């Protein structure tokens, strides 16, 4: 690569932060700067930049060494052979796949995009899901954790935090129980306990540990209530209706997990997809059943150690249920949500974690993690039944005791993340081939073909791979990857804004030409 070309690459990068005047905070020190410049002017920069682009500017790619072979299952013919030795750098790089934005922005954005498509398909159809699901009742519900002690928070219309007439009232530890301050959204006090010594840290950790069990019992209770409402039996519910859901878990500022869920009622499963939902269950009725199930769920958690009491766990009193309106429905128009809104909400929540609050000097979260480790150290190895209910608590202390998946769905809610990823890989290969040959390609038709191919896969891959490490060679390469990911994000946002402007102008033909499926 010529010097002029390398300078063009440098100029195309977003500004790096050597001082406070640059907006992109990469924390580049002198050593990293030298590494960055060395990579830009290295002999194999072209090969490295191709790898960087191939992994989507991942900040912490996985390095693998090995070989794989693809065979046609019908004929036994060798279709393709690939090995890390075929790569110019001698190593195969693949995405880290981390969903957390604070760990890898590129992979997090891809995860959010896939989650968006998965969620939206279950709302309005598409991606192998029939569009008739848009006619079925759909509820967006939020199930929160109970209170473990009063915390500082924001109030509507700029209200005071915790006003009391008797401002001199104090807790048993001598601290005021009132707070007359008006907190902003970025106030570090928001989410912090009024009195940390009064706050029930142990109960919050135990609740987080059993939150997946509470969700399981919620789905069971909801099906039982639905069975009663429809006047059928549990064994015959599938002949009348099918309950599907997708949910994500999000951490509140106080470090407690709550669930955002889409609950959809279908008719009985048919060979062609889904039958219409029973007419007796409208979206408002489904919302009422969801709220009743959430408030009815109880679970008695076993003691963590010999001196620990048993706790009866439940969801918090704040249960929010809203009907979701699609282009086909007008349920509850005063409090409706569009498919794009809900899919965007859940995709955003799916990439959040405790890491979103780690940048702050948050004594509350540190104490929650310390409590989880303390309880893990005292946990009874075996209970009366020979089980170890808290045996792995220490492993999940960094998540404040929450051991569940951050995004889950029922089997028939919509397409899976695996299907989307496999289809995307095949699409990228076909598009690359079309670019080389100059053959036009219909992206919408391609999507349908690739998702259909997933059910008729005729190729088996046999490989032997060894983990060779994670990350780029040094901080300079990582800084380039992060900068390129930021530039890709800005470009994607500009394209999205351009498409929105086209739709607003009503130019549907141009919108079809410029929209990208993948």
C-alpha cells in the first residue's frame, strides 16, 4: 500500500482521543499510538484490514487454528475444504459474539439487530413466520423485582425524591428516611439505597438467583388461567390455543433484574402455521390474565445457610401490561405500541447488563456482588434432598446472582437467532459471488430462499479446531477495530435516516432499492 493510500485510511478513521478535544474516547496513550501507526504502515496491513472487515470490526475476536471439510450428505462428495493455514495471517479469526455493548460494540450491535428481527417477526410476521400472527392478541408486559429497601430515584414532573412532612424522622441506623432533592436521570445517587445498612442485600441476591424459576412458574400459571378462561382442560389446551412469548432481562439502576416480555396468543398449531386465536380472548383479556398470573406467582426459596431464613419470593407490585397494535389491529388505541417500538425496546435491553453501571463508582452494586460472594461461601453444600441449590452462586456473583439467560423465547414464537445467523452467512457468500460475476440479486427473494434452505440443509461440516487466543495483537490494533466499528455505526445510522426520509416522502420504489435485508 502506498503512503498516500495509508494517509487516506488514517484520515477516514474517526478522531482518536489524545485529549479532551476529541469526541471519541479511545484512551489512546503514547504506546498504543505507536502500535497503531506501526500497524497502519505494516507490510501485511491489507491482509489484516481484510480480516478486520470480515469479523465486522470485532473488538475481541477469537483466534482459531485447524481445518474443516464440508461434505454433501446425499452423495458424500467433498464440497469445500478450509484451513487456518489458507489465511494470509496463518490464523482464523471469528467474532467474539459478546452481546454486551461495553465489551464489544460491533458484536453487540449485530446481536441487537438479530434480536430486533426475531422480535418483530413474532409481532407482524416475516422470516418464515406467517403474517397472520399480526391478527392475534399480543401483550407487552414488564415484571419487576419487589422492593428490598427504599432507594433514591427520579419522580415525574421534577418531583422531590422521597418527601416527608416529618423530615427529622430517622431509620434505626440514625439516617434520615426522607430526601428532598430533585434527582436528574444522570445523578449518581439514583438507584442508591436511602440507608445501605437497612437495605436487604441478601434477599435481593436470593431473589435474583430464583428469578428464572419465578418466570417458569409465571408461564405455568398463565397457561392454567387461560385454560380456566376457555373452559377446557390442561391436556386439551393445545387443541384450542397456543401461548408464545419472547422476553429479555434488564438490570434496573438498583441492580435488580426485571423482565420485559411479549406474550402472544395463537390458535391451535396447523401444518400451514397458526390458526386464529380464540375470539373469546382479546388483547385486553390477555393483558388481564398476564397481570393476574404475575401477581399470583409465589416460590419458597430454601435457606442459603443454616442461619438463613426461608423466603417467599414473588414479583414486584408494579406489573405493566399493554396491548401491542399492528397494522391489522386497533386494540386499546390509547395505550398501544407499534411493532417497531417493542422490537427496538427489547433489542436494546438485550444488550444491557451490569456493565452499563460499572463505569460509575457504584458502592451499591459492589456491595451486592460482595454479598453474593459471601453467601456463596456460606452456602450449604447439600440440602435435605441431596441437592445443592446455591452451589454455583459464586460463579454468578458478577451478575449479582442472576443466572438466567438475558433473552429467551418459546419455541414457536418466531425464527431463531441461529437461523438468522446461518442465513446471513449464506447471504454474504451469495452476494460476494454476485459482486464478482456482476449478476443482479433480489435481496428480498434471497432472504426467503436462505431461510427455507435452513430446513433442507444437505451439507455436513467436519472440523478439528484449536483455540489459539482472543483479541488483537496489541492495543493499537484494538483501537483501530474500535474506531472502525464506530465509523460503521455512524454509516449505518446515516443509511437508516436516509431510508426513513424516503419512506416519509412516499417513494416506495426507491425504498425497495435502497433497503438492505441483512
